[in-house]
């Protein structure tokens, strides 16, 4: 547990609006007398909601801005989150008290932060974006608050009011209030409406930029964000104790277990019930450059996942999984040596670190067209011809070859499991460390034969 002193030192935009109104600028400057949407306490249901806290439970996970509740489907250990922070990679921190989520802090690349704030109903009511400022601190450059009529509208993303305050690096402030319809619909300024919430025009004014700055937190120094919680009426004590309730590191990233069984013919169990594994020959893959590429052939702008292999022609095998619902490609393998692998390792790019992965996570090939392929790293595809040469034939076949004139490399494509997503690529190595085979597991069933 950690404890530190963190005074409430920053003024909210609502405070500035109140000060301007009390100095006579008031309604003439567009300041309304209703409860402000930005800053200060937030009242609903005829009462003012607040959680008074002197401690915060801290847990970690991937980016999860749509979070609701106290747990996350893909939690992360503190150790993994710390390594991601040091590497400049994204992660999220949940701050909660009394079994209620109060704030969700996301760390983004380029030292950007986003803070989501929750009211006492655990509704996500506010979003604050912070970026580095020339002072060495963080500037709360955008603060968005929402107002919902009822729980149904909150759940569906329909908001009555959205107020966005933006702050420039020198303290120029703009407050814009809008009516917003269902998520994804266009917004309409409040003053253009004939009914609903009162009209609030855009306001601009100058304020000391210091009012919108906060320290850049070191990893674990989450008391920095405790003052933000007051903007939803929650009240931090002078000293806030942080309690780590994150998950254990566990067994770490996804492990390759029973990969060979993916290509063993016969019956197996899957989450969808009994199935039959049927290995299918998909042809010979020609490698000329000594680099095998595994990628979505339709994602021409993506950097492929590559593995150093010997040049030559090598057999490609698909593992078809047949169930009562039909058949799908469960895995694909290209074999370089007819020797059983001694060990398996995840195929990584140079910038990927297994230490940055949480429990059961993996780096894999990204699929956006429902198709994956083995090819030589130098092989190019003509995007305009992919529909006719590849995607349309795959509607009626599990695999398609894009041939070439020898000695140029060919390409063997195949359907990717259930379609779009990310899938692990495994390298099977022999006793002396040579690449014996490379396998893409589309995760239609557990490689160890379990459910």
C-alpha cells in the first residue's frame, strides 16, 4: 500500500464560470444559473451524489473505455502494467472505492492520458483528456461531460447534454454545449433546439493555464488523479491510501500446448461439441528469400510477421475441423523439416516483448479480410486482382494458391478460422534450434484437446 499527500490545488472551469458570473459578466456573457455540467458536484435524482474516500483500490487491464463494474474481462497484473508503462505502451488503471468504480485512467502512447469519471451509480459521466505541456506537467486540454435522462438512455448511449471544454496551451478556454442523439448520430447545438435542455451558447474566455495542469504521475502514483474524482462529487481525504487488488502475474502469455494435436486426424471435443479433425494438403510453398511471411494478403499496408527459414519448396497442411455446424480451418502449417519439434516459441517482431503481455495474451497475425496466407517475404500481391484471384475462390474452397512462374515465390492463402481477428503464430524448433515448422492457430478449439 502507498500513501501520499495530494492537495486539491486546481480550479475547475465551473469555478471560473461562477467567478465571472459573480463579477457581473453573468448572463450577458452566456453564463447560466443552472447547475454547471463541468466541475464541482453532480446532482441527480433529487440528491447530491458523493463517495467520501480515504483509500482507493487499484487494478489494471487493457484499454477499456467502455468499462462498467468492478472487474475487467482481460485483467493485467501490476508487474505487466509497470513494464508497459516503462515501454510507453497502453494500459488502464481502475480506481475504485467501496466496491464502486470512481475513475478509469488510460495511459496512451506519446505520454497521453485519458480519465473517465463515474458517479455513484457507476455511470460513466465524464472524460478528461490530458497531454504533455511545456511546463513539464499534464494539461487537461479537453473535458467532456454527459447528462442522461434515465438508465435506459445511459445504457444505449443517448445523452441529453454533452458539454465539451477545451483548453489551449496558453489558457484560452472554450465551453461548448450540445444536444447529442444516439451514439454515432450527428450532434445539434442546444440553442438550435425548440425543446429540451436550456440553450447554452459557446463561450470563450481566458484563464490561468495553471488551473488546468496536474503532475505527470510516476507509475503507481495514482493519487495524482484523486482530485479529478471531485468533479463527480466524490471527496478524497487529505491522504489517500492505494491498495493493490490487481491479479497475479499467473502463467504469463499464451503458451503453445499440444500444437501437434491440431493436425492429428480423428475425433476431438470443442466448445461447440464433438468434432472431427481432418488434415488437408494445401500444396507446396516456394520460399526464395529465406524469409517466410505470415499475413492477411488483403492488408497490403501491414508489416507481415516473418520467420527466417531455408529456401526451397515446402508442404502446407490445413487442419479442418468438422462439426455439426460445418467445417472450418482450425490451423495451418508449413513444414520445413520432417522432424518433430522439440519446443515451440511465439513468432515475434523485433519490437515485441513477451514481458509486456498479460495472462493468456499473445502477439499474432492480424486478419481483416477473413483470410491469412503463407508467402515469401518478397512476394507482392496486386490488390485490384485479389477479389477475382483469391477472395471469390475462397467462398467455395478452404485454400487457394496464387501461383507464379518459377523460380518466383508463390502464395498459399486459406480461410482464417472464424474470420477477422488476431491469431498466434508458433515456430516449432528441433533439438538443434532449426525451424521445423510454422503454425497459425485459429483457435477453433484448444490445442491441448480441452474445451
